[in-house]
């Protein structure tokens, strides 16, 4: 059986795929100009920190120049520091407590947060001498660009799992000369370095979501949708159906939603905690310690666990949000991909149509094409409207039981529209026939008009689906028309049912 990533002795032996990438990177280091900017891609869980720590060690050994490693979060500084020490690299963290560097001669490598280092360099009392190599972790974040002017004569190596800029107006190809692509997710899964993901999707109507200036859905519109009772119940239903009695990490777009998730799961007697960026360092530490040792624990979170968080015992990931960020999509799912003894698989529950938008987590991605033509990729992301057109309404089992006397409760709006057009009739005849079919279903499964009205209420989602499909057929999908059409459909259905009693 393949040795898992957590079992290997880092700092001594690298895996074959990591060694192959190192050779390519050092070929550029040795043959390209000193001010060359190179980008390196490797999936989350593939060991990016291991690779660039070994790069730092070998570079220091070969050149005598110093190395600077930049991160965007304090947790990543500590993680990088620990890994470098395993490789025998003597390093110093430049954090908010470090105002000057009188002892910089004692260190060959420095690890710094981008904002902290920017502030220190602007003081002009602070200088890091003899830096030859700058390594940027999570290089797709654009905050690093503000530091490039201080290291124009250095070789810059950006490292990321997703070489697509977090700012659509600042493509990575404008900063980096070249991209080296490492092994993809599918090959790392096949070799046993990453766990295999099985994805379950639950269709969610995202028409109420708004896209902000950063190109992703706004937190406000996401909170309004995902904090609703309907979506909370859907989340709990999906958990009970797919991930019950598993250790689960839930990603949300906003704090209100996450707190609501906490209450929902707590009421359902599920061991659950909530974590967000407003909590103190000690609170975070306590919650993560609880999550680590508690069997079947559920942790509902916002934002802070997408990078720099490694908990291999996670068995399930729930995406209780929609995102248009490819990087965020891979980062969230990647939190469940660590391999440990007894774990070779994990489950992903998607409640944001994300898999339909980007493809499955392990699907092949042409990173070179995305790097060269990011605008083309972003402009061709499948729209929510296109995704929802492919939704197939499935009547819930409990509701289907209420219509047990009906052999086929489904009605194909699209096919019926073809028939109506072929017959030369008005398209509104499609809805007339749909109403007639619904009325017959209700009549044969209810004892009186009171029960019939209850069945009409229970068919609300089914009616909405029929109206949406009808709107697609007639190319009129405005909200006002849909709302009017649904109200008109329900009114006519009640009249039709009443006439049958």
C-alpha cells in the first residue's frame, strides 16, 4: 500500500513527483535571469510547503544568498516555520513584534506576512539584505504585488494550487513569465497521496444571489438565501442522508448563516461547534482541539479554514454556499483530501451548484490555458441560469406517497411545448394541459376539497418547476413574469380542482 503523506519523514525523502518538479524549478533557477518570475502549481494536499521548503534548503546550500518566504496569514507563517526547521533551515518569522532586524546575520531565511513586511519596509529603518529568492505561498492572492517593487532583482517563485488571480483585473500572466504544472489531483489520488472524493449535489435555486465587484457572490445575498429555514432544513437533510455520524467540516459564506447552522445541528442533537474570524486565538485553538478529538464532530465555519488548516480525520465536506471562485472551490474540498491509515475516501456535499459550475474536484483542468487566458475562462463559466435549466425535479418520497394512486405524477413541459408548437396552438396551452394533469392527480388522491387544497400547497415546488421550464421554452424568464405565471397557474388549478368536486 502507498505510504500516506502524513507518515513520511519530511525533510529527508521527497516523493518522486515532488523531485520531478524540483528539477524543473531548479533548471529555471540556474538558467533564467536573477529577476525571473516563475509560478508553480500543485494541488492542495500535494505538499507545496514541503516542496518550497526543500527549494529553500537547496538554494541556500548552492548560492549563499538568503531566502524570503511570504504568506498572507499568520497561521501559514507558523506552519512554514515548522516545516523549514524540519528541513534544517534556520529561519526567523517577521511578525508584528519584530520592528528591526539587528540579528539578521544569524538567519539565512525569513518568513513574513505580506502586510507586516510592507509596513516595515515603508519605515525605511528596516531592510532585509542579500535576498536572492522570494517564495510566495498562495500566490493567487494579489496582496503580494505591493511588495514586488522591493525585490525587483530577486528570483520570485509563486506557489499555488490554483493559478488564477483573485482579482480578475490583475491576471497572473502579467506578473509571472511561466507556469510549471505539477501532478494533477486524479494522479495523486491514483497514487494514494490524496483521498478520493465522492460528490453529492443538491440542486439549489441561486436566482437571488448578487455578484459583487470581486466577481463572487456577495455575503449579504448569500446570507439571505442560506440563512432561510428552507436551506437550513435542506442542509440538515443532506447531512442525515449522506454524512451522519461522520466528522464533517461545513463552509458557509457568512457568520449569520454559520451560527444558524450551529443552532440547527445543535437542536438535532449533533455534536457541533461554530468558528469564525471574530473569535480569539484561544477560542479558535479550543474549538479546533475539540474538533480533532471528538468522534462524528461537525464544525461549521466561515472563511478562515480554507487555507493553512490541516485536519486529516475529516470524513466529509459540506459546501453550504455558492462561489464563483475556482480557487476557493478547490481549497474548500481540499480540506478533506488528506490521507491517513484507514482513510482513502471522503464525501463532498454540494449545496451551491459548484460542481456543475466548475466540474468535479478531481476532473482534469488545463491550468496552462487558464494561466494564459484567464479572462476567457472567467467569461465562459457556466451561468446559474444554464445550470438550473438542467435541474430535474424529483418528487420527494413522502409527497409521492400522497399521490400513490397516480401512476405517473410527472409532466414534461419541454416535450409538451414541442407538441403544442407542432399542432400550431398557442404556447399557453402547455400550461392548460399541465394544470389539467395536476388537477386529475389531486382529484384521484384526495377525499374532499379540503384535502385537495392541502395537496395543492404541497405541490408548490413542483408548480414552480413547471413555470420555470415553461419560461425557458418561451424565452421569458423575468422574475415578474414568473411570479405572475405561478400565481395564475395556482389560481386556475384551484378552480379546476373545485369543479371536479
